[in-house]
């Protein structure tokens, strides 16, 4: 079955993508788009369906149902044209350790059918963009894991694809290597659309324009990074008072939704984000002689937001549709 799309400027259009392995549904009815020049963070816990989705988007795994359009080409009906628009780095970089960097990238250029006269320039450009110019003659097996990841990214961009798909590109790297790969991904986003699949939460905040969260095979969240930051904004205040009032007094202040007594002097105030009661609490403390000595806005961590989304939003989401037989 095929689906008809309204005209869009999206580079990638995914509609009702599903895949099962026997009785296990790995991906269920997933739909989304990637705009030109956008870095999309594809986030989810281990086993959520990220890698299965990436394999289907790259053409390495056939979907059980659904449609994938890359720059207008159907990945199933027009695989050569669609795959020419895609660069893919799987979770395990597909490098040949017994080859030098130059030999391997020359081989990748020929696999991507780059004209013979252009191969030398294509290899040189990929090495320059990935910081590999100085190691071209070294065996890949003798490089650090960080440099091997760079080689993997270089093979993914050597044919200058419109869409680059990176599956867990920083797993196993040290902090310095992670920073270098993140900087490289940001640079790629200036000329390519990028899908970054990861379970590392700060990675998405560091490099992406938009984030999607997948859990148990279903998309449970999609928003811009600004929207994610807004979700993390404070919606509670921790108060410390030597002479606290009755909880009912605190509840009577505009915007206060609930009050939790943390200790005899400490209270957590949950409030409506549209009506922050901090100023009213300070004024009430002065007039009521509460002896307020601490007022701390509490901000949700990204980990808390992630757990909240995957454990709460998914619980209330519509059950995935059964795959068509």
C-alpha cells in the first residue's frame, strides 16, 4: 500500500512505518518528517526501536508497512535514487581495519559511483571535513576509536548526500572524543540534514534543532529544542521558613496548585507555570512574619523530563495499530 503526500519542502517523509520480528513489534506506526538543513535528535532508551528505525530509513531493512520518501524518491520503489541521497553510519562503523584511511575512502567513493576523475577530490574533502587529513596513510586498525568514528562519518558523507543518518555515533568514546564528534555533527548540519539516533540525553541538547522520543516502538514526543527547554522550566519552588504558616494559607496564594511538606521548615510549592507565585510568597512572608530564609526555583532535569515522557505520555498514548497481514 502507498500513501499520497501533500507537496512539502521536507527532505525526508516517513508515513506509518512499522516493523515486527515474529510476535515482537519493534516499530509501530511511526510518522515524521525531516526538513532540509535540520538536525533531528532521535532519542529513546535502549531497545526502544531506534536502530531498527535507522536501518529502515537507510534502506538496510525492509519495513513491514509504511512508506519512506527521500527527496521525493520512494525508498522501496526507487531504491537507487533514494539511497544516493543518504549517508549512513551504523552503530558499528563499517570500516576495514586492514586498509589505510585513503584506501578505504577510495573504495567507498567507488561504491557510491563517484566518477573516477572526481574520486581524489571527494576523498580529500571528506578527510578534511572529518579531521582525517593527517592520518590518510595510517591503517584504520591502528587508529583510536574516535578516529575510527571519524572514518565512519567520512564514508557516510563522501558522496555529499542530502541526508546523513548517524546511529549512536559517540558510544564508547571518551569525553574529549565526544566533544569533537559533536562539533563535527554541528558542522555537518550546515550542509546536510542530519538524523542523530542516541540514548544520550545531553547529546540532543548540544547539537540538535528538534527532538523526537521513541519508546516501545512508538513516537511519544516531538518538539523543538526550545520546546523541550520550556518543558524543563520550573513548576515548583522550595521554601524554607522558620515560622511557616498553615498549608491552607499557602494554597490560598494565586497560582499555587499544591503544597508538600518536606520537613518542619521546608515546603515544596507546585504552581501553574503561567502564574509564578514567587513574588506573592515573598510579600506574604513579610506581612505574615514567616521568617522566610530560602526560596529556590526547582528546574526539572532532562533525565526527569525523559522519564516523565516515556513513562507517562506513552502510558496514555493510543495503542499501536496492528500491522496489516
